[in-house]
C-alpha cells in the first residue's frame, strides 16, 4: 500500500508539471496567434492594429486584446482570457512590447504589416519579446516578434541561441 501511495504521488507531481508546461505552450501559441491576427488585420484594413494587455496593471497575465484605434473609434478583433495564476510567476517584456503611450505594455503593427512603436512611428526595426515562467516548473516560454512583424514561439530550454536572453 505504501509503495502504491508513493508511486501515485510521484506520478501526480509529474502530471502536474506536464499540465503546466502544456498551459504555458498553449498561452504562448495563443499570444502568437493574436499577434498574427493583428498583423493580418493591419494589412487587410490598412490601419494600425495593437495587441495590448486587458489590464495595464496586471499586464499580460490579465489576458490581451487585438484592436484598432482610428477615426472610426476603437474596434476589437479578439480578446484572450486571463492566464492561470499558477501559470504566471514572472512575465517580462522587451522592445516594442514596452513604451505604450498609455503607460502599459503593447505591440503594434503598421498598415503595411511591419512591427512599430506607436509613440515613434518612424523608429527603425522595432522588435519585441514576451516571456513568462511558472513557479511550479523551471520551464519558460518566449514569444518573439521581429521588425518585419513575423512571430514565433520559443522554448529557451531547447533553443537558447534563438530565444535570446
């Protein structure tokens, strides 16, 4: 009975880590899909499209929305649900994911599909990263956007060189 209890406990802990890793991968893929949607909508509608957290205080853990700001007002294209609190220990951003005119993190696409900063439209080659980690596992996930606007998801434990620091 004791051996069965130990095996069950060990298996449950492994399963929990596996589940959190899957949630991290899913959240990173969902953010990448939102960024891809924003780029496509920017090109299609020939206007600036933003991806930004739903709550500037909680940041990307609060979920995010894809929307356009223009003469016709604020138009939402999609919204994501908040991330699980167990999933998010640390979310960091770099590059274009910072310096929002509203004070929070954001990412924007130009009408031609290039990544850009809203506060300085003529800034050359903005790039950005969002990465997060969980308190329950050592895994991290990174979503990278290059200056052309292409998006990719990266696992630093598998590919440190391409994920950056």
